[in-house]
């Protein structure tokens, strides 16, 4: 099991190349950067995690440009979106952006994805909130064709394009993996049918283990190999004190990595404390490596 670091990239979060180099030196296997392209000023949708929407959500930088900065100064660190709101993006340009980053980073891209929860944002970006899940599924299917075929085309309900030439192709065979966030029967059903893995925010290893076991059974029922499922839950680092017992429990549940994340951590990182959080959680990386 590896350890990832969720970084809230803003103009106040610190020098990203420096942070990426330090994350790799500590031994984090991946850096995850989330996405909100815009935050509508007028909105009625409640904040997904409860309470008021944190102010820093309106300051997030573009994840792919940010991850390119990280790629340029590292050699092993995986470059992950955590998460990318695919329905709010255009398919052909996004596929080329991802493929280009994977090409230049020599195959280090991981795609944490979601359909979005902020209706006003989805709609101002030109997508339908009602059909966003179908749009995301079609986008992933279309991008896989763009990444693997010489003359890909797609004729879905949401996504349509004639045969095109789209290069470069990603270094990773078939393209970077798609890991879906979320909980519940619908999310697990979508993963079992379409996606390569799961990256939920979890409350603890017991809850995660139960849902991961259910997901594996659903994969089998869909004729897919559960051994290929990539599990990367977002886990509270408990202020750097995450116990060895908890690390072992996530490992036993089948997590390929845990990604360190909490609301407090994200708020502080967005406002300049990323370096502090890297040092505070470095012991989790070293203790995990020793298990």
C-alpha cells in the first residue's frame, strides 16, 4: 500500500514545484489535485460536506496545468486529479490534455473523477446536471477510444464526433485509469460496470472494507476481474497521528493507497500550510513503509 497527498492548489498554497519535489523525497507515491473551474456567485445548492462552502473553493488552479508543474520537477510521483469534474469539460481537448501529460510524465497520470455536485457550476459550464452521469460515462468511453485507436469516432447520446486523428497517445496502455469517487449502490454499480477504481472519502477502514468487498462481488457479477480494481480511499491523517493499526486495516481491506485528506487539512493547505502538512504526515509514509 502506498500513501498519497491531496494538495489544494491555489495561488496562496505555496510553490508547487517545491512542494512536489518534497512530497516525492518524503516517499509519497502521488499528489492529488482537485478541480472546480468556477464557483457561481449565486447558488442554492448546499455544500456537499455540510455547512458553508469554504472560500478557497473559488481559488483553485487548473489541475492539469498544476500537475504539469509537478511532473516537470519529479520522476516517480504519480500525478492524480482528486477529483476532475469530467462532465464540465469538452471531450476531445480533455483527452489530448491528459494524453500529453501522460506522455511527458512517462505514464504517471491517475484520474480521480466525479460528475459534480454543484448544479449551478455544472450548468454554467454548459452541461446538464440531470444527465451529467451519462455524459461522464460516455466521455470515459470516448477518451479510451481516442487513446487507443488510429481513427476513433463516437456516437453516443451526450458525446458525438466523427473519425479523428488524436495524438499523442498516452504511455499507459489503454490510457490512465479512471477512479470514481462517491458512495452508495449507484456509485458502486457505475464502477463495477465502467471504471477502473474507486477513490471515496471514507470515515474509517471498517466502512471502507465492507463497501470494497461489495464492489468486488459486483465486479465479478459484471464479468470483470476484481483483482484489477484500484482502491484509493481519501483518509483523515488525524493530524499526522494515523495509527499503524489503521494503516494495517486499510491494507487488509485491499487499498492500493490511501490519500491523506481532511477538511481542516484542505483549508490550511489552500492558505499556505502545504509544506507544514507534508512534514506533519511524513511519519505516516515512513511507518507505512515499515509495515
